[in-house]
C-alpha cells in the first residue's frame, strides 16, 4: 500500500468518525429535548397531584361527620394548619407599605 493510499484511507476513516460524531450530537440534542419535555410533564403532574390532594382533604373536611376519631383528629389538625397559614398571610399583607 502506497503512502497516498494510506492517506486516502485515513481520510475516509476521519470522515466516517466525523459523521458518527455528528450523528451522536444530534441524538444527544434529541435526548435533551425529550428530557426537558419529561421534566415539564413531571412538574405538571406534581401540580395536579397537589391539587387533587387538596381536593381530597376538602372532601374529607366536608364529610367530617362520618369520619372516625383518627380521621377527625387529622381534619382538626388540617384546619389548624390552614388557619396558621391564613394568619401568616395576613401578617405579611399587613407588613406591605401600601396597607397603612
């Protein structure tokens, strides 16, 4: 094999490697997009779960009469937590400069 043929062969191998690198970079970009979309979907589902959990708690509060002692205790604790959160919000609102 002549030097010219060896150089030509090396040139072909380099081209093949560059094509492979480009292909892998494209795959990586596609995987990054998929990951981003999945991350957004996870956030959406997490928010949906939180909303459904709140609705479930509200439903339990509404049906509080039919609950057992343990559930009633849980409902009372939940109500107390909501009252504390509301109090905290009111404190923050009263601290705003425009509320004087």
